[in-house]
C-alpha cells in the first residue's frame, strides 16, 4: 500500500465486481432460455472469483473458475444440449402472477432479515466462534489453506472422496437406460 | 469491506431464493441452488479474512458437495425426462398422491 491511490482503486474494483455479480444474477433469474441463464450465471461466477482474489483467497478464486465455471456449468449446458431444451419454450416457465408475487415477497423478506442480522451491533463472537487467526508467515497463501485442510480437517477431506465416489456411482446408475422388460 | 461482502452475499442468496420460488424449469431451479451455494461461499471467504484460513477450507468442501449434487441431480433430471418428456416442475407430480 505504498501508493495512496491503491485503496481507492481497490474499493472501486470491489464495488464494480459486486455490481457485475448482482446484475448478472438478476439477468440469470429473469432469462427464459436455459442457455442464456447459464451464461449469465457464468458471468456471476467470474465476478465472484475476482472478489475472492481481491479478498486474499487466490486459491479459492482459481478453484471457482476451474470447478464452478469450468466444470459444473459445462455439465449443466451439456444436459441442456442433451435434452434439447436450448430454445425458450412457448409457454413461459415462470409461475403465475401470484406465484411470482409470493416468491418476490419471500425473497425480499429473507433479504431484509439477513441484512438486519448482518448490520446489527451484536457482538460477532455470538454468531461466529472466535478462532484465533493463526497466520503462518512462512506458509504463504496456499500453505495456510493446505495446513488446515490436511491437518485439522483430514478426516473430512478423506470422507469427501467417499462422497464423490458415491455421487459418481449414483449418477451412472440413475443415468443408465433401463430395459423396457425389466 | 467485509460488511460489503456479506451484504453482497445476502443479496445473491435472496436472488437465488427468488429464482427457486418463481421458476418452473428444473434445470434453472438447480442453477439457482448453485447460485445460493456461491453466495454462502462468498461469506465464507469474507469471514476467513477475519478468522483465518478455515473458511477457505470449507469453501473447498462446499464446492465438492456442489459438484456431487450437480452430477446426481442432473442424472435424476435426465431420468425424469425419459419418462415425462418434460423438465417443467408442473409436470413432475408423481409423489403428489
């Protein structure tokens, strides 16, 4: 932070990417075509990856681009292509007027609730347990994550591989074409 | 900056909820769930600036669960499409009784 303009530039880009994320998310929810919606969601994910990098989580930012934008959204688009759903259907898939009003109302109520919870002066330690930030100066950016992941959460990490194995088996079994006579 | 990130996370989560409640295309509903997971990831990363790298570890776990969920969920959608020729949630009412 030698340059005095750096914080200004930083906050400018922070708000810029935040606005891009919100605008792309709104566009995503309102598009009729599934392909257009998926593309807007990819834009949201890229903006979030930029925010992760700005918040000193470079590894998570790279993972966001590779796993979310690169892998999961490709799977979604692949299914859209496989089922030939790319063109917007004649009948809108939006719910009726009352359904939309109800959905918007519930969403805005939830937003107000979360915002009051975030804004109120209650001590953060009541919500989040205070974990001392053990910043390892020699660990670097990835070293801190890796130390926590492979030491404190090793069992959870290994169980994650079991979860992925189960998901692969389940996807294969569900996606398999069954014989008509069985 | 952390407050702004948490606010952005809340807004994105609410947009995801609105999408789940208003859309009937099963694939788009699924993508809205992914958006909500992303919003939660954002607040994890923002809080990891305060409380150390544990938040980023949980972001990795959330990503894994999201990938598994996408694989299984899309397989279910394909399987339903074979029977119903539709992914509209209005047509998927087998368990309604």
